[in-house]
């Protein structure tokens, strides 16, 4: 399996049900009261973060998903931590709702806003780079999606196309992503590793393939 530089391949993979994953993530922050649990889902592009976030949202009916791509839109690949804290995570920790239009949305006339109702049980924050040291105080649990980079890049090409412009975009992204990931090592910080895309036989509707976090 080809992994990020410095990433340790997870061991001890096992097949568990989606409710079991929800329970394990909840148990990582048993004392949370008066606000939603904030649970991060991180991994390379093509790892399946958005799909996993939606599966977990459905498993916890009173929950919602926040995409870091909406914070990063027309802003930066990874330099959005402070904006996420001030506009999303701080209001959630106060137990209040979120209704945010990031500055680039206003500048570029993007309609709508990022909204999260008050009273949610859990908020799934998904995006590459969400598990990082500066955000650790705001996250109650986290998932790193580990998978073969060649397969993830193949899925990205299928999803986003393989034009010269797209290849240039991917090259520019990797110039920032690789040193960022090597520095932050989210696979070592995560509460749980989820296989993405999984290679072990399982029921994709009801089960996930998981492993404990890997060391640095």
C-alpha cells in the first residue's frame, strides 16, 4: 500500500457496524453536555470522507455535516483553521446555531451560507486537514481514512477529470498537502482509523472496516 510519507500502515483491521463506530466516537468524549459533539473526518481527496460523513449523519439523526471545502473556498488549501474556529467551532461549543457566510463567499457573490441548527447531537466536520494541532481543543473525536494513494488518485481522476488544468491543480495541492500532512500526522492523532476505500469484505450499507490509530 502506498501511503503518505511518514504515515504508518494501520494494523488490526476489523469489520464493525456503523452504530459501533458511532458508539466508539461518542465514548471518546463522554463528558460533553450542553452542546453537540464535534467529530472530525480527515483523509486524502478520494478517500471517501464525504460519503462516510453522510453515512454517520444518517446513523445519528439529530446531526449535521460541515465541509471544510466551504470554509476553504476561494481562500486557501490549508490556512483556514482560524476561520473555522471563529465561524463554526466556537459557536458550536457555545451550544448555539451557525449561520456563516465566509468572506470569500461575500467577495465572490456565492449565494447561501453555512448553517447548523442549535440542539444537534453531533456535528461531523469533514475535510482534508481538519485533524491538526491547532484545532485539537475544539474536536471531541476524529477519524482518519487510510487507503492506497494510487487508488485514491484514480478515484479523484474519475470524479474530477484528468484534464491538464486538473493535473496542474492536483500538483499545486500536493505541494502544500504533503508537508502539511507530514508535520501534523493526523493518522497518529485520530481516535479511529477507517479504511477508505476498504479492501476487506464487508457490507457497505451497514459496516465499516476500522483499525486503532497508528503511531508517528
